[in-house]
């Protein structure tokens, strides 16, 4: 009888651990902010607000408090949705002298499990999502940003590339381990230079695909910087994920800022 009780307790314990691990990376209550680590030395005061930029869709808009000639960035969330981590990143980037609109492609829904997140991406209406992103570009234009880039992580990284492939004029594209297009004919529509951030342990975006993407851009003479970090997997820059790699995240963010400064502000 004692052995049966111990066995039952072990099964219950394993089930509880599995449930906890499944939920920890994705709930807003457990979000760990990157903002302190990535905050840099900027002392710009910023303003944040919820804005309606596409039909009834609300985004998170962060921008410097003092009026100025700031470039714009369309920031695109992961498959979880527009959660606190993305809002933190919008604020972090805005402090560097950018108008940042963190878009919402899931109409206010934020997934709390991977199954919910998978359903959100699988049911995405891509043509509508592209219109959403194009409206974000128009919003930033209306605020005075003449230089605009797209930046996204994971699902958002793929959407960042999709926006660049559309007829929308962009000055730069940043892709963090997003779904890639390697066909040269399709990639010929890319607008401006591309920064790609990947991990060599990423099984969903394998290194061979990244290299093919880079070669296609090179053949098309599209300026690009592709960085593959050793020893890290998919979503390594997500501070609540099991693959989080702080050192690689910090280095990737430094490269992102240099890339944006160079291509949107013409500063090194």
C-alpha cells in the first residue's frame, strides 16, 4: 500500500511540474523585463499610449516626450500576442530616439498556452495582417516619421519580412528568428537593408535555411547582416522562455540599435 501511495504522489508531482513548465514562459504575470538589461545610457523621457491605428485595432505607441525628427519602427509581437514583454521592448527602443508602434495582429488576444498561441497563428488572415502592418507604417508617417523600419520576433520576425516584401516602402527590416523566404524572385521585393538574428540550435529555423536566405540576399545585392549565435535555440531573446540567453540577447540588441541608427539616423 505504501509503495502505491508513493507512486501516486510521484505521478501527481510530475503532472504539476509539467503544468507549471507549460505555463511559466507565457503568462504576463511571470514576465521578466529585458528593459533594465537593454536600457543603455539614453536619458530620453518617453510617453506611452494606447492608439487605434487600424479599423478598431489598438496598438501600444511609445515615443520621446520632446518633439523631434524621430524615425519610426513597426514592432511586431511573437505568437503570444501583444504582451507586456513587447510593450517593454517598445519603451526601451523609444528611449533611444524612435517612435515605436507595437502592433496587435490578434485583436487584443494574448495567449497563455502554446496551444492557444498556435491557434492564433494558424487562423491568421494574412492579407488582413498585412493591411494591419501597412496601417502601422501610415500611422508612424502621420506622426512625422519619414524613415521607418519593421522589427519582429519569431512569428513577428516572419511578419516583419512579409511587410518588407509588400509594396510598402521601408528603410530597414529586422528579423529575429522569423520564418524566412529563400526564393530569390520573391526576395527581390525586399525594401532596404536586412538584419537577421538567429540561433544555431533553432530547429524551426535551421541554419541551412538561414544561409540560403543570406545567399539569396547577397545574389540580389540587398544589403544584409546575418548573425547566427552559437549554442542558442529558438526565441532565445524572450526573457520568459526556456531558451532565454541573456548574453546573446544583449549582443543582438546592441547590433539591432547600431543597425537602426545606421539606416534610419545615418549614425554609426
